[in-house]
C-alpha cells in the first residue's frame, strides 16, 4: 500500500513493474530499433507492446514517436503522446517524446514548450537539456513590440544576421 508521501512517482514505478514479459520484450526491441534510426521497423513491435499493455504511457508515447518518424502520421502520433503525457504528467521522458513528434513536422515553438515542461519536472534531465541546446536560443526581435514574424522584424533580423556573421566571421 502506498503512503501519502510516496506520491505519483511511486505509483508509476509500481505500474511499470506489472508490465507483461511479452510487452516488455517487444517494447525494448522497438526502442532499440527506434534509437538506431529504423522507426518504420519499430512501429510493429511497439504496436505489439501496446496491444499487450494498452494503459502503459511510456509504450504509447514511444509508439507515437515511431509513427511520427517512420509513418509520418503526425495526428495519431500527437494524440498518443499527449494522452501519455496527461496520464503521467510527472514523467519528463513523455514530454521529450512529445517534443520529438512536433520537431518531426518542423513545429519548433511547440517542441520547445514541451521541452521546457520536461525541464520543470527534472531540470537535470540530460536528453532534454541536449535537445534544448540543439534547438539553440533565439535572439530578441529587433523591434520587440512587433510580432517576431512581422516583415520588419524579419528583414531587420536578416540584416543583423548578415552583419554579425560578416563582422564576427561566422
């Protein structure tokens, strides 16, 4: 029995321990294929794992990443990852996966938003820190009271980039 101080993370760990062997093996093989860059092959194994354990958030989220990268099915991938993140809102890995789905279709601002949520949960999460670093920091718009996408900011930002690149030798 969980005590009040054990919290949500203890419940999640207990839930993961009950994963059937067939689902765990399929999930691990699917994760390995996804990590090696073969998302299309990972989809079948991750679907098999999800069929065996449909309530497991990590499996659902990883399947979402595989669908986004391997099948280019953004809507299904987003839906799977969002439902997993809602189920285990304290798990930074799920926010990382959701960010990967958004990055797969070039939606950088949304991806960064989910990476920041993951960082709030675990500021030391190495994979999230690397992903945020890889995305880089954006400069402040030249005319801050105008939207970033405004034509004036875009033109002046381009000029600033050319000027800074030329002066600093980038």
